[in-house]
């Protein structure tokens, strides 16, 4: 093994020495699940006043309600105490700033290999995508009746989250 992760493992040993997150189960204590983007500017728990143990956080490029995300929300809503679901996209998202074709060209050039076969899921219109995803979750037969679903746009410059759907 190389030493690529040594600094992180050193921090983990410190973390473990002061570990105080034991003693609770995998249920979302606040009943919240949030689907949001992988963007590093987003602090999903902090931005809605929650802490570890409170919520299920599901992240992917753009913060979309993908097939696997829906599976996670089914598990959350039926087995893990989730009764409120937030779908959160954000301003200045890379997935919404360029077209699918442009993003694939960027990836191809960065990777040095053709990426045009990839299904990236670039977002053409964020508010429409949020509305569409909210509908997708609400109309899911194993989620719809069990959780309230809201769609939001988070502003990475102000930290404010606005409900869209
Ligand atoms: Zn993003």
C-alpha cells in the first residue's frame, strides 16, 4: 500500500480518540433525509441546524433523484424514520453551468480519453429539474404517503435556501 491516505488516517486516529458519536442507531433522529449535490461548498447538516445522527444525507452530481437515490429514500421512509425529504440543488452548480455536450468535452480533454459515451445528466433548467424530482419522489408508491417532500435551491454565496417546490 502506498501512503496516499496517511494524513487522513492520522486525523482519524485523533477523531477516534475523542469519539462521541457512539450509542445511537441508524434511524434519522430528526426524521430528515436530504438529497443534495456533491459540491464541497455545501454543509448539508449545518445549513439546516442538524448534527450527526439526525439525518440521512444522499449526495450525487447535481443533487438529483436518481434510481439509486430513490432506493435510499424508500429505505429511509420505510425503515429508518424519515418523514421529511429535502431535494436541494444549488447555485453555480457545475452540472447546471454547461450543456451535457460541453461537460463531456471537458471530461474527455481532462481524462485524455473519449467520455462521450457517459450519461452525465447535465441540468438544463434547475427549477424545472427540482420540480420534476419532487414529483418523482412524491409519486413513488413506496415513499409518497410516508414523507413530506420539498424541493429547494441553495445559494452558495449567501448560505440561504429557498423552497422551489
Ligand atoms: Zn453541484
